[in-house]
C-alpha cells in the first residue's frame, strides 16, 4: 500500500567556518611613483623591512610579494598573491597595525601616488598604490 513520503529533514544553516572555506589565490599588481631623490633610501629601508611589518603582511594572507623599480620612469611595480578569504577585512587589519602605519608614513614620503585624490597608504580610499588590470596569465 502506498504511503506518503516523509518530509525531508529540516536543514540547519549556520555561518561558514572561515577555516573550512576554500582559500583562493588572487594575483595583484600595483604601481606608484618613486621620487628620484629617495631611490637609495627606499632600497635601503626595503633591505631590512621591520619584522612587525613582515609579520603583518603574512598574517593578512599576502604571499610571494615583490617590488620592482624602473629607473627610467621612476615607477615602482609591486606584485603579490592574496591567499585569504576576506581581502577587504585583511587590508583593514593591515591598516589597524600601528607599526605598519608608521612604515607607510615613512615610505609614502618617498613616493608620489598616481591615483587622483590619494592621500596616503593608511587612508585606504582612494588607494595610494594603483591596482593594475591583469590582461594575460599563463600558469
């Protein structure tokens, strides 16, 4: 004899556990202009980046970070991989670190932003470094 199907069990939903979410890699490239009178100083401070800054970069899910300099144009080209799940949140955590803000205050003085209206790295919006569009990638 036919019996009606039991209703499906009720699903309980909860916020996903950030540790269980799959992290994706986001490649980011940025530029800013280095003032010519600060080329040597910029290289000097980057030869020994403060440990607190390096640690915060890692905590904020940034890996494979490099900065290149084009002496002909003065452009600094930075590239890194973001491997977290909340880029905006991680960048806010970066801005909240007093030692990072101190580092940015120093290095921003060596640079000139190419983003109209940018004030400094700590402000966040508009950004100090201009993000570039990726037009090609081969893994």
